[in-house]
C-alpha cells in the first residue's frame, strides 16, 4: 500500500486510541461521529480532496477511504467488545437461580372439619371399622321409629326436625345408618358412618347443619368397657391430652346411655358463653345398643350386644382450634380459615 500522508497516520493513530478508549456505547458513538460523522475529521479530509492537485486526488482519495473503512472496523470491533461486556454485566446483575423454588400461587388447605373427618376415619379404619353411608333425606322410620324414638319424644318435635313432604325428614342424626347397616347383616361387624345432619338449632355450639360420626359394633361379647376404651383412645388420637367426662345420660336407642364431654378449650372450666357457663362441651352420645333396636334389625339381643356412639365433627374442630363459635367454621372467611 502506498504510504499515507503523515497527517493521515496521526489521524489514524488518534482514531485508534480514541476508539479503544471509549468506555461505553454512548462514548463510542460520539468518537465515531468525531471521525466519520458529517462534520468529522475524515469527512473534512474527503471534502478537502477537491482542492488537491489533480494527480494526487485519486491516491489521497483511496487512502482516506481506506482509513474510513479501517476506523469503521475498529468501531465495530470495539462495539462488539462493549456490547458483550454490557451483556455480561447485565447477566451478572440479574443472576437467576433456576434451582430456587418458584414463588407459586397461594395454596389453600382442607377445611378444618374435613381434617377432623379424615383423622377420625384413619383411627377407626386402623381398628377394623368399615365406613358406611346413608342418605341425608331419611325416612321417619329409620330416623326415629326403628331407633326406638317414640312418637312423642321431644327429638321429633318441630323445634328440632326439618320435615320433608311424605314420611321423610332431613336426618337429625347419623344413627339411622345403624338401622340401614345392621338390617340384613349377621354380626360380628363394626362400622362408622360420618355425614351431615340437620336440626332447628342455633347457638355458639349448634348450627342447623352439622357433621356427626356414628360408630357401632355388634358381637357376642361387646361391653361398655370396650366402648369407653375406644372413645378415650379416639379422643387421644384426635386431640392429644384432653380432659374428658363420661356422664350417664338417656337416649331411647341405647341402654345404658352416656355422654362424653370435653373440657371447654376456651375457658378451661371457668365457664364462658361457648360452654353456657358449664365448663364442659358435649362431644357426643353413646351407649349399649337397645335390645329393641337390635330386634328391629332382626338381630337377636339374647345372643348379640353392641355399642354405639355419635360424635359432633364441628365440636372436634372447635376443640382443636379453640373456636368460640361454630359459625366460624362455615362463614368461609379466609381471615379465619387461613389461621386454622
Ligand atoms: N344420635 C345422637 C344425637 O344425635 C347421638 C348418639 C347417642 C348416637 C347415643 C349414638 C348413641 O349412636 O348410642 O344426639
């Protein structure tokens, strides 16, 4: 290549140093403009070519054009270096750990009553009980008569029972499942029957719809002691160390009958609204199945005995979470449910 005029060499050197010294893409743009822009040094030179003697024009023109190409090359090279540096800096600053767990959606959880129901089923399945179901719209016969509840028993009163047209009711307890399960079966057997029941009733402890779990076992030698052991173990499984009270009571479908109470979790016995100042909350009823009920299911009470019980599901959830009102379980208020 023909030698360049010295001022071209100086210019080239200056351009090279300036391009190499550009610390950012923005710097680089102004450096490039300084040399190659419309008012840049190289453009000045090109414009000046017209003033040169004719024999020099072509040579100098080629040299200036070559310098222009050369500077463009340096700029491109520097731009690539700056861009890659910029990209690396960005990657470094926004480092993403793909092994971190995703932020995810807020998750819900099972309803506290469902938890109670599952824990319960787990306990009884482990003890050899099977799960039996019955309809929520039940015959008056299964809900009352077959269970030895006489026609004038207060439980049949309009106060308590939702009557459905015909001889049907919304079952007031899960006990009618005893009738369905025992009829046509030969002991021994043991069942639990969880489900919804309905009553005209509303208080901190009662709701017009609530859940119960019925349980019953029939065999040739089933005793009240078996029942008591079972229920105490059940309470321990569900609630851990809880103070219980086994209290004589009356149900038409059991003889003898008892009720099982737990210490009010809110006042711990001092008395409060939730336990109606008694210090105790009734968890459910139980007893030895009345011979008449067995007979109604074609089971010979001379040969077989059985125990039965019916526990409130919500009461269990109230005890677990120290809830003052049963309604807190039904309102669907996330501020409450998220705490449970
Ligand atoms: N069915 C009764 C109620 O709802 C509870 C009950 C008491 C169930 C004694 C039983 C029992 O199986 O033996 O109040």
